[in-house]
């Protein structure tokens, strides 16, 4: 038996690696097909893991551009040409890009005996911060690429419950939620070890046009005491974000941090994590939440859907409305719930939980 795991984004590769491990444990001869182009850095990649096969990808410069759509379409065609050489019994396909779903549909028509699990990681164009333009013809056509082909899947996995509200209008088969997860860090922060008495927050992740910089600054400035913010990450809005933060808080910028020990040392200095995005985005869960929860940090959150419900049910931080203010003492008190927040991570977002649910999904389509 053979399995092929397909993604066009390096940001999905940790998830792909866990699926690969599950397939190998089940005895599948498995491969992971990915892109040789970094969609984050906009440059060709070096150091692709040995058990990944990198597909040559057409480069592009801007996220919202015809060039990007052409790049994704070319990758989708090429990756399925490579898949056809391998002839897997099972394909686990991560989407977007929507053009991957279209090519998967063509492949299933040619090889109907192949089982396909379609893993919806994001919703395009619904997740884009463009509420006014999403009803325009080009965006409707973009959405229809997914809508017209999605029924080719034998099972639909979604990275949050929220997406299923829309997808049930397009897909009438079995759907399962497989939350983002990660292999445990070598170093996990063991509790608050603050440098001094100053209230300290953390932001981790991509610094892009999805986060609400104005809202973050407003929340930080509205806290009734002096605040320090540790920033971990990078992105096209990094300079703007740091400049805005520095107007209201002491700001410590670490750049991207991949070393688990260093990351734990930063989180140990913090009382809470920032998870604030622009209003109207179709997002149920963010990867940064998993970082925060893994290290026992409560979050300051405005994302609806799954994240809002988890924060509310498990007392894992603060769900805030556009005009909410939070007192410093409330944040300090929430930090005392670190052990319970860590349990939330282990229940929903640990690699063990993901691999168990992934294994069940494979068994369901392959029986």
C-alpha cells in the first residue's frame, strides 16, 4: 500500500510530517510532495527534509497577484503528474491552493479507486481580509474552483469546526476536525519567571496584514499599568508593528525563534499571549494559540469560532470585543491557570491527539 501527502506550503509541513508518521506506522510506503519555493520569503528553498520530494515551483513576488495564482495552478498540475508516477492507494491533500482540489478531482476521475482525504487548512477567498471585494466576480470564480470539485474527496478534514459551517453547503460526505498540532517542544516553560514586576505580554507568529495592529496597540495602551511586549516572528508588516508598539509599551524584538529552549525562556517572562486579528476574517483557530497553550499562557483573543469557544469553556484567557479593556491584575490572575491551559493543549493540540484522529480518518476511508 502506498500513500502520498501533498502540500504546496512549507508552513503545513509539520502537519504533513505527522500524517507521514501515521501512514508509516500503518505500513504504507509513503512520500510527501511539497514546493521548492518559500511562499513566505518569496525565494527558492534550501534544506528541504530528505523524506520530502520538492516540486519545482514558479516564483512570484506578491501574495495577491495573477502571478501567484498561475504559480499555484502550475504546481497543482505538476504535483499530480508526479503523483500519477507513484500511483498511491491513498492521497492526503492539503488545500489551499484551490487549484489543487481541481486537479485532485481530475485525478479521481481517472483513478476512482484511489482514496482521497482532503484537508482544508484555510478557506480561500473567505479568509482573506477583503470583505468588500469578496463578492466580486474574480473572487466568486476563485471560490467556485473549490466548490465545483470538493465532492471528489472520500473524507473532508478541516483544521477547525468553523469551516464546516460553509463547507456543508458544498460537501455532503463525512467531515472531521483535525486541529493544528505539533510535536512537543524539547523545552516547555515551567511557569512565570518574570524579569521584574512589569506586566509582560507576548506576540508570536507571522506579522502580516491579517493581524490588527491598531487593535493590539489599543488593547496594550488600555491596560492600567506599564506593559512590556516580547515579539517573536517576522513578516511584511514587522516594521510597522514594532513602531506602533513602541509608542505605548516597552518592546523587545527577538525575530523568528525556532529553538525550543529560547522560546520557552521568553514565554516564562510573559503573563499572556496576543491573538488579535482584523474583524471579519474567516478564521477559527490560529497556530500561535497552540504555542501559547503549549506553554501555559492565557490569551487575549478576538477570533470567533473554535478559539472563542475554547477560551470561554476552559478559562484560557480573555475574549474581547472591539472596545474591551483589560486590567493588569486580571491578566496576572489568569496566568495562575497555566497547568489547566497546558492540559487544554494536550487534549486538543498535542501530536498524540492529532495522530490518533488522523489514524481514525485513514481507517474510515480505507476500510
